[in-house]
C-alpha cells in the first residue's frame, strides 16, 4: 500500500517467505495469504504485492492468457504488483541453497535473460504512475569472481539489462529500476564494496559511454538514467549481519549518488 510519506513509498511483504517454485504454487500463495493480509491491514485501499518469481514461474506467467488472468485476479481483490524479488532464479525453499542460490549470477547471460523477462512482466502489471523495481543478486558469490575482468563482465551485463529497462520505458511508458542486494559473501557485500563497484564500473566514463551506445542516449542522459535505474536493494538484515549502521550506510550511498531503489526490512 502507498504510505502517506514524502516520496510516497509503497509497503508490503514479499511472497518469497512462502514456498513456491511453480506459477500455480505462487498463485495459490497469493490467494491464500496475500488476500488475507490485505483484508486485515488495508481492507479499503489498494494493497501492493512483492512478487517472487522463479525462472520457471516467470515463463509460465508469460504464457498466452495467463498474464491477463492474473491481472483480473489482482483487480478483483484490490491488489497491485510494484516490485519483484528476482534474486533466486531456482529453488529457494525445501532444499539446500547456500552459494547455489546466486546461480546463474551476473557472470552468466542467463541472469540477463531472466531479469529481462521479469522486467517485461512487471511492465505489464504496474499501475499507471507507479515505478517498479526488481531486486537481484549483488553480482555473484565472491569466490566466483576471479578478477577485474569478471567484475567488468558483471557490470556490462547489468548495463545490457538496464538498456532493456530503457526500451521498456520507450515502448510502454513504464519505469523500472534494477536493485542488486548487497549481502554476505558476495561481490557487493559491504557498503564500501558496493560504492567501489558503482564508481569503477557503473558511473565511470567508459561505462557511461558503453550504456550510451546500448541505449542510444547521449552521454549525460545515459549517466542520469544509470543513476536513476540502477540502484541497490537495502536489506536491513544484511546490514545488521555486516555490523553496518543503517544511517551511516545510507549517508555513504547518498554521497556516492547511489540510489536506494528498494528496502527490505527483516529480522
């Protein structure tokens, strides 16, 4: 639901707390849990949904007729989707995840394909005037990153996806941001590592020129788009595990010009 605060943030809980890898399982969770929560906390106003879609669930939702049926379900229950958890590509419950939860990561073109699919789906679901976000893997599991060439490759694939976000805006008018989620044992683990990644590989002149070529934007417009549509997902639990003081972390991100596109408040 939209909060009466500066900037009008939207508040909900993400459906990744419920086990469900296939689209029928996800849909069942929405019917069973999200509708009930909406009735208790926002019975008389639209209630936002944080949707978690695995790769197989995303493919199923994109099938002819399925997306239209889902939009009818949302409208019937006063729900709207404004953010997607695009972090776990595959199984996230009932099996060992550990470092495999990050695969495919941003070293793998499959991560780009998956993220593109989620963004196009979100563009079909967003209400008018609402910006969307998709949270994602913070690059890769740290042990997978062999050196600067790998870091540059991760950044370039993120730029390719953000170029897709620009195409989505051009074709649909929908605005969506990508939000890597810093967390332990990943390439972007600490706030300092996150700032270093953005400054060296996202906001640097070479990256801006690369994105300008991908998007067709001028260099100034390309940099502005990157700063607006490639931010981070700020997870309070991960910050606590890293012993990062939230106010200081947010101030550091602000000084670096890194947008917080999504916040996860969890214990």
